C-alpha cells in the first residue's frame, strides 16, 4: 500500500468510521450507561443487581431517554475519535511495512499501539463528560434509597459540580445538566487539564485495546478469505469485528473500571476519592477485591462487539466510497 493509496482512501475510511460510530452508539448506548453505573457501585451500596436490573430501574425512574444520558457527547465526538484512530492505524501500518510485504503480528500490534495513543486526544474529554451524565442517575437513585445516603452528604460530596447537579434544594433529585455546562465548569475551575482527568488510565485502556483488536481482527478476517486476492465474506467480516472487539474489551476491562472511577467527579455516600491510577487500583483491591475489576465486563463486551462489527459492515458495503463517488466530495479522493 503506497502513500497515494492511503491518501485516496482516507476520506472514505473516515466517513465509514463516522457512520459506524454514530449507528453503533445509538444502538448500544443504554448498555454502556449500565456499564458505567455498575462499575461505579461500591460493595454494600449496590443500587443495581445486574445490567437488566439497571436498565429497568433507569426507565422507571428517568424514562426511556434516561438510558441515553450522555449520548449527545458520544454522537458528537465519535466521528473525530474514529477518524483519528483509523488514520493513525493506516499511517503506522504504512510506515512499518517494508517493500509492500505483509506486516508481522508484532508490527500490527505496534501500529495499533500508535493508533490508541493518538485517539485519547478526543476519547479522554468525551469519556469525562459522558461519565458525569451517565452516573447522575445512579447518585439520584442512591439518594432515594432509604438509609444509603443523606441529602446533606450528597450535597457535600463534590463542590466542583454542585451548582450544576444540585442547584435546587438538596432534597430533590439532581437537576438535568448538559455536557456544555460541565465542560464550562471544568474549564473555569481547572483549565484544560480538567477535561483530561484520567488521561493516564485512558491510555492504559485504549493502547492495549488497540494492540489486541487490530492484529486479532486482521488475522481472524484473513481466515475467512477464499483466496489472498479476495475479500472475506460480509458475515465473516462482521463476526471477526465482533469477536476481536469483545475479546479486546474484556481484556482491558480492569483499566476501564479504574478510568471510570477516576473520571467520576461526583461521589455517593462513603465513596472515596482517588489520587491517581495506583491509588485507585490499591483501594479497589483492598476494599472490594479482584472481582471488582471485572465489573461491567459483560456490558462492555456487548457494547464493543456490535460497534466494531457494524464498523466492518460499513467498510464491506463501502458506504463512504459510495458517498464520495456520488457527490462533489469525490474531488477529495481524486
């Protein structure tokens, strides 16, 4: 693959990645919300027993659209996130290839590592804002549960976002807050680093994920090719994307738990704060045990598998190529 070919196909890849991200997020976002709430629960303070219990209680207390709290942030930023990941992976694969020969597994892993390191520029603030919105319902449910949290404790847990989350009387449910409000508050009080809290944990999650996903997908997809010159069938590309995505997601779930805990600004009753990645890992291990690092693993696999399966469908169908060929945008790939 030469440099010209990469430049020519990049716009189509970005369109495919963006559409896949938007469709995928819309389909699986409620499961992602359940994952965040399950990961933030502490021992003895469980509001939700399982993914289904979380979704049912969310619909009952917050309505159907309560399952989509924070979705707007994801839908807005998923396209640039996918664009950076795809462009970076292609860039590194091109520079690691020699004389047009195929990449070794190690070099595929290195290309994935580079892609993962690049995408956190968008992923970290996106996750930071999304988690605050997703977890607000859990804190409200915790407040309503008898004997679990007093209104006074809830108001005192975090002064940073108290104006946004609890601008009314503390005995009422937290008022709706937008990602824009949270972003402005963080920028005003902490500067740009406020949006990048948990950057280290995000790198710990996304770099290993890409190292596992990209080579695993490439090799699984290769198994389904009738011949080296032909593409794998539609269903095989979809299944390869699902299998590689879910495997990588479960493999890095402990890092995702740490990232979620670090990025949650508002805390419930008796929920401790963390000083960094090592402090977070130490406290979780000591107070909740190793099993806490697998919280939400099933949800995460259910979220990631279709996301990457859908992405492979978009590439197989060639939606981006069709859009470019049938519009003035085709000049970009000329």
